[in-house]
């Protein structure tokens, strides 16, 4: 069982670090998932009988690691979900790309759709059935050995969005054999949700969490991401 890393906890929310390759909630594999890990932690810590409420308000793909917040009450879940819908819930990612984008920073706008049969997402035209608008900003941070450390900020939260949109411009995410094929290079998928900012659902105080990727994993160990220092607010 993965060790649970808690960054912040109070009566309303719990912020944790999702390990790579751990599902954020139950999937077809039936492997132990983060949602149930936290529920078990809460059940044991507070001696709670029966089922424990825990609201999943946003998701990360299984191969992606980084910061996630869960709601400990339905009121907190509703308010965090409202923030997401209003654009007040900010997530930033680090990713290592194979190759270098032509522009140092840019906004990528595409329409994408998911094939439910093979669980693959594709760039498509606006008029195709089930097409969804996808938008992100990226900024090149450092280039080394044909790889590029890049910061990505999502404006929409589509499935596999970063992986699909970056591959579409010819720069697949390192380790993403699914979308980049052999061009992506074998290894851990280098996609890390390093930054999370939102307003506390009760106190309204702005909370910011920054956690750098694992330094002992290639290709993160090729770059300096030490500016992503963890910021933890006090308990309420």
C-alpha cells in the first residue's frame, strides 16, 4: 500500500499528494485508489463507524502525480466544484517534453474527442460529434539533452488533454508511449500537478500548494524544479 502524504487537513478539506500510477478513484483495474486510501485514513484516525464521506472534486489521470484536494463535507464539495466552474480553481503542471516547441510560450486551442472503446483521445474538428473544446497555456522553462521542461496551465479540464495537445504540436510528453509512441521515450510519464490554488470553502482564504516532482526519477532529475516549494496553510 502506498504511503499517504497529507499536505493539509482541517474540518472541511484534505489536501494530499497523489503518487504516480495510483488511481484517484476506483477504476476497472480495482487497484487500491487514492479516494479509498483517504477514506480509510479518516475512518481510522477519527474512529468513524460506517461509511466515511469524501468528495472527489477534481481528477488526475492515473499516471499523473501531484497535488489534489478532497472535500470532507458535501458543502465543501459543492463550493469547490463551483470554484472550478467559475475558473477560480487554478492548477499548473510541470511536464518534460521530447523535443522543443517552436514557440517559447503559447496558448493551444483544439477540439478533442474520446473514443470510449480504446479510451484514447484525439484532436478533431469542431463539428464532429462529442467534440469538446480544449485550451491550455504552456511556457518553456529549460531545455536539456533534447528534452524540454515546460509549465502548463489548464483552462479546460479534458481527459488526457495535456498529453494529446502537446503531442499534436510534435512534442510528446516524455514516457507517454500511448500518444507519442516511440518518439516519447520509455519511462515514467513526466506529468506532475505541482501547483494548486483555490479559496478555502469556508474561511474563503486563498490557499496555495506547490510541490516539486520526485528528484530521483528520470527525467525530473535532469532539471531544477526547486522553485516549487510546498506552501501549507495552518489548520482551522
